[in-house]
C-alpha cells in the first residue's frame, strides 16, 4: 500500500521544467525592461560577478543541458568562467535571448535525466533571486515559482541525503520535509516564510529577515551550494 510519505518521495520529472517556465515568464520581461547600466550592477551573492555575468552563467548552463554538452569539469568554477568569457562580446539582449531559450527548452532534458540535473533548475531560480536583489526588486527568492522551488528543494535535499529538516512554511498548506529521513538523526525544525528558507539553503544573506525560527540544526548545515 502506498502511503502519503511514499508519494512525497516520488520524483516529479516535470517539476524542474515547470519551475523554469514560471521563472522565464517573470524574469525575462524584467530583464528586457532594464538598461545596460543595470547589467553592470554587482551581485552580492556571487562576489566578482555582475548581473550580466550571472545571466551569462545561467544561460550557458541551460544551453549545455539543452545541447547535452557535459565535458569533464563542466559546471566547475573554471568552466563557468570560460562560459562567461565566451559571451564577453555579446550584447546584453543576446544573453537574455539565450537565457530565454534555455529556460524554454531545458525542462524535457532535465526530466529525462532521472534527477541528476534537477539541481540546475533550482540553481537557475536562485540566481534569478540574486539578480532581483541586485536590482532592488521586491520578491527575491519568492514570487509565483516559490511553491515549485520549495518542492524541488525538498526533492533535491532528499535525493542527496542532506541533513533532515521539517519546515512549517508560511507559503505552503502542508509541512515540507527536506533531507534524509533515515532516522539516524532527528530532523531539525524550521518555522517561517519560504524566501528565508531558500536563502538558508542557498547560503544567501538573510538581510535582516525576521519572524523565522530554526532548531535542531545549524544554518550553515543547510547550505546545499557549498562555500
């Protein structure tokens, strides 16, 4: 007999693509409304990178997925820097065009990959939040895609055997289970909003976020992007 807990752990292969599509429809119009000067703004979460650098990284990563180009060392810092450098002579509009294509076409490839590329979609969504922070836009790490992003975060952390956490998220009707449920360690507990939970898992600054609680686990243990 299948229990609700079993269903909770079944991967939804279409989820990453849905998240990318939702974010495409929100982010691309925002980018097209911005001036070239805005693309030169620094991104706090990615020291040394501008908005343009982050977008070039995001677009190149998705096109690699679309074109199935996964050579040795792909997605490493050195590989990311090369991808950004290859787009140095592109206009900002061309970078956004490539990003739009990648967010439109990567979903089916990620779906068929069995889970190994799910983190790419989550990373893209987080970087979109980074860009919103740089722009001073409201709704960073939130917006229409937040429920899908939180569901994908749960799936990714469970697949990776991450530290267990039960989250009572303001934005969700049901508690969210994250990480490994082996029973070897009692789960930590989070109470608060979804955007702050994303910031914790992505290792992003909390910017004075209030009204949340974390118990049974250290914030630094939650970071799934390292560093």
